[in-house]
């Protein structure tokens, strides 16, 4: 069980570092468009955000995968 907690904390820390580093990359520079999507899981229920259809579709696919992982973990 402790391995899952450590893995979760490592993934959260990696996400924070990537988000911080991307703010310096100039991705949203002059005239550039920033596109993306996100999934926030509250238990097995996903909240999905996206800036366009492509990224929203990717976020939906990720949400389905995360829901399946959650359900399979609960049934185990």
C-alpha cells in the first residue's frame, strides 16, 4: 500500500515541476495559441475540461481509463 502512496506523491511532484517548467518554455508566446485538456477525478466521477474538441476527446479517453482503473481496483 505504501508503494501506491509514494507513486502518487511522485506523480504529483512531477506534475508540479512540469507545470512550473512549462511556464518558462514560451509555449504561449506572441501569437501562439495554447490548447489543452484536463481531467479531475472525484472518486470515480470525472470532471473534464478542454479548450478544443481534440483535447477534450483526449481528456474523455483518459477519464474512461482512469474510471476503469478505479473500478477494477475496487473490485479486487
